[in-house]
C-alpha cells in the first residue's frame, strides 16, 4: 500500500464538496462533552435512503459542480454500520463511473472514529478495499486520565485502553495522521501532558480545540493559558517543534482581521450537505435535531424533493459581518477566533442563525497570549542558535500546516 499522508480536511479543501451521511445515531460511548445530545440506538440509515440521496446529488449539476467531493460518514460511531457504509461506498463508486461524473477519481471517503472497532476484520477489509480514497481519524484525547475523564462507555468505564491498542495499526496504515483532541472545562489541567503523551505514541499532528458550547467557568482561561505556556516550554526546550505540530500554536492567529478582505464564514454551513436516516437534508450536521439542545432542526430539503433554494439561501449569506457583533469585528486579536454556525443558532436568544455565540471569547484570548509566548520564545531560540531567516520561515510553515 502507498502511504496516505493527507487528511480529508486538507485534501482539495478549498474546492471540494462535503457530503455527510448520518448512518447511525448510536455509539458505544457517551462522551461528556459530545454535542450530539440526541444519540439513540434506533435511527439507522436505510440503504435506499442513501441511494436516493446519492442519485439526487449526482443528477443535479447545480449542487455537484465542485471539482472534488468528500463523502463523510458519521454517527454516533460510523463503524458500527460498516456493512451499510461498504454498500453505500460501492454504490457511489459505481454511479460515478456509470454516469461518467467529474467526481470519478476525485472523491474521498472520510471518517472520524472513536477507534474501538478499528481492528475488526470488516473495518480492515473496508480500508484495504478503499485505501487510495480514504481518510480516517481516530480520536484519542491524551493521557488515560484525560481520555477517560470524558470518553466513557455507557456503563461509566473509560475507553482509553480499547482505543490505545489500535493506534499502532492506524499509524502504520496512515503515517503522519493527526488526531483531534477536545478541551472542556474539567480537563484543562491535563492539556500539556496530554499533547506530549500523544507525541510519545507517534502521533505527529495534534489538532486540538475547545468546545464551542458555553461550559467555561471563571478562571478557566487563566488555567488554559498556563497549560499552553507550559506546553510551549516543553515543545521548544526539547526541540519537539522540529517533528511535531499542535494546532494551538500558529503564526496565523491573534491579529486584527481586515473584514473587507476576510469576510467569510468560519465554517462550511450551507456549502455542505448532511443527510439523516429519514432522508432529510441539512446545511450541516449541527442543524439536525440530535445535535440541538434548545432549537428545532433546520431542514433545507429531502431526498424526494431535493434542496429548497429558499431555505438554503440564508446560509449562503453567512459571513463575518452577518454573524459577528461590532466587538468581534473590531477585536485586535480576532484572527483565528472560530465559531460554529450550528452552535450560534442553538445558543441564540431567538431562532436565528445570525447571532454569534461569544462563549469562547476568553479562551481564544488566552490562546493568543500563549501563542505569542510560544513564537517569541521560539524566535529567540532560533536566533541564538544562528538559524537563518529561511529556516525560521520553514518552521512557521510546518506549524501552520494544520491550522
């Protein structure tokens, strides 16, 4: 097998359509920070639903005009439905060929999995069958203490050991693959040691982010900043920056934003398409009912009638201006401060998609302060060591590749 080093996120990201199949709402785990508040064991996508949705998309040039596509499979835990996924993927490949579609050989199957079933024969057979067109990320949150704090089975048992045993196989099949780490209030004290632990497992890219929900307590931002500064010291003092990346440190964040040049939405809501078991279409999975705490789902169409342009149109107007208050537009460290349009909708005082949640404001500012500390220290180290400006620039490129 040829090594696959790119991820679904990085693979033709700017030009690809993202289509998400919610194949199941079941999962072995009940992660404490999971935004999927409506997970259950009975909503499973029938193959005919997937088939009809695929037919609509491939037969509607208006909604499949992008030069490439990422077909994403989520749950719950997608690999609980590996037989269904295998059948769906076979159908996609066949139809791309039969229809002589421009996505033929310009597609990717993408998965984010809890890793528990990764080693099973059916999953491994699927990987081998689709290896040249597949991206898989396994979520492991760091040390056993941090991971088992949130990522637990329904009986309360931690899942760390069951995930850890599959990491070597995953990295063997996908060298250079990155994992996604989620930070919530309770696990802030373990950020530094967790990133270092993931490095020690051979994971070179750690994509790490704070949850968008308003879970933060007074003082969390200071604890977070201290953890990131401690992590910065460890990475720089031990030369880990030469091999490893952490998305919390980037030269692209913490600067003012020129809203005239960067007036775009942070996420892809409205440009993506998410499909549930009933064949309903959503602008993003975060607008499906099982993702929402307090609001009603926003459905923009279905597999029978297709996409309703009038329901889709508001999402196409989402940008920095239409969502952000003046405080955010004029913020001196706005660069890199992200948002989730689905969480904006769920947290808004009314049923609007145009009110930005500011729950992460202090956490972003803490990240910026730690990020400034990181780069100031790294630049000083490289200058003392006599590293050339070109070599310093190459280090910046390495750190920014996953941001």
